């Protein structure tokens, strides 16, 4: 009885992929939507969300969320930046931050309201990565207030640390640790080379940090994996 369902799942995924390819081809070859590039992402997004909920398919939901992120990025990006392929824009950072929060809330709503409960992880997963990446992008982009973005990154890490313990999810602990490690490394290197003017002292401190921090994060993940299993 499971084989037809699996076969249908593959057919559904293939059909959704063909839909995206077809719309992309029509836009590229025939300029179907003109300069309204957002429509090329919005139309398949609506269809994919409908298909995901109608056929109860998490793979299609992931594709729909990807199209949502694409549409949101295009919608807030000025046409000049799209033509110049210049995405170094603070608006995109804030949009990703907001979209990540919306997806996280969607996952929470799915759990709280018990509506497509198995969709909650997909929403939360995409939301987590968007939030962490946008925080890192803000950390790298803003010179004067980068410490505020680092504090936001730490707060986000604490949230997912609690979430990981509550849901017994090593996955959330892993991605939280990697993103926090990247942000902490950036801040430390920036402070070190600012104070030591990139002399040998700064290089040695940085090397020692990466050696001992790498060991520390491995030990932390091993310890937390054991803790999650005993909860």
C-alpha cells in the first residue's frame, strides 16, 4: 500500500519542479512577465503552497518556502540592483530577518494549533537558517553597530538552545553552535586585530583561539548529545 504513495510523491515533486522550470524558461526566453520579476516567483509560490497543503507534502512545502524567500528578496530589491547583480543591500538583510521570524511563527502556530503538525519542523528549519544568516550578514555588514548584531545572534542562539532541549533536537543544537561559533570568531578576530594592529601577537592569539575553541565546541556537542538522550 505504501508503494503507490511513494510513487505519487515522486510524481508530485517532479511536476512541481517542471512547473518552476517552465515558468523560469518562459520568463527567460519570452520575457513573459516583463520587468515584473516578482510574478515569476509569486505564481509558482502560490501553486506550491496550495499543492503542499492539499497533498500534505513536506518536500513541496520546502520548495514553496524557497520561492517565498525568492519572491520576498525580489520584491524589496530595487530594479537597479537586480540588473547590476548587486545584492549588498541592508533591505535584504532586514527582509531575511523578518521572513525568518514569520517562518518561525508559522512553525509555532502549526504546533500550537495542531494544523499540519509535521510541517512545523520545515517552517522552523527554514526560519532558523534565515534568522542566523541575516544576523551574520548584519554582523559583517555594519561597522559601527556590529556588536548589537552579535548580541542579537547570542539571543537567537539561546532561544534555539532552549528549543533544542525542549524538543530533544540535536540538529538545532548543531546549527546553533556553528552559527554562534562563526559570529564569535568574527568578533574576536576583529577585536584582536584592532588592538594588536595585525602583529604577531594578534596572529598567535587568533590561532590559539581556533585551536581551543574547535576542541571546546566538539566537547560541547558531545556533552549536549548525551544530555538530550537522558532528558
